[in-house]
C-alpha cells in the first residue's frame, strides 16, 4: 500500500505497528482546527481532526464524497442542514454526498476521526458559511498562525507574507 509523505501511515513503512493518542499528533491551537492525515488515496481519505474549545469548522459541501465521523473525545455540534446534531464521545455520524456540514466544539477540546469516501475534490467543494479569520498569534508549532476564513482551519504564516491553510490550502 503506497503511503503519502506526511501522512501518519508513512511511519508504518518503518515501524510496522504504530499507536498514539490523537492529541499527541494534532498539536491543538486556538487559531484554527487542525487535521492530520492518516492515509489517503483517490478513493479514501482518513484523518484526525482536532479542535480547541468553541472552535468552528465552517460549513461546506462535498458533492462527490460521503463521510463517516467518529467522535474520539470531547463534545460539540455537527451542523448538518438545519438540524444541529449534538456530538459526544464514541458517536458515529454518517453523511451522504452533497449534504452541507460543519462542526463546532463545545467548552473543551474535541477530536474526531474522519473517513471520507472517496477523497473529496478540492475544486468541487463549496463553502457555504461566511467565516472569519483571527489575528495572528505566535504558534506553539513555530512561526505565527491564524484561522482560515474559508474553512476554519489552522493556517501557518508562509514566507512571512501569506498564511496557508493546512486543511483547504487557501492562501490569504
Ligand atoms: Zn497555531
Ligand atoms: Zn481553510
């Protein structure tokens, strides 16, 4: 099975077996939610998604991909169409293609396992919720960071001028 550079699964090429707690690899940051890919191909995208308290992932739509989300830790809300679904530990949520969706964490950190089938196409994704950015802060991960106004993702300062979203690749 081919592994992409930077995915957690890359370590399997060396270690064979690997375990971790999501918070050890997610490096939660108050600026924006963080996503760490586990493994991906044209037909699938598995990732961990981590939120600090009251942190949004702005609603969007993948016309080409369905998703299963497992709440690993914490609580919050899934914003699916007009009916928010409360999220709590070990809940599993399935979402069909073309259903708008977003998330917001509750009063504490929240971690999710996301299984997307097939891997969503970035150009086909529509962004349905006007989000907002945050002021840049010094990041535990180095440099400065702020929130992506399009998806809510953690965005690092890049070459001291633009910020690049780790989740949706928006530069701003
Ligand atoms: Zn940060
Ligand atoms: Zn983004």
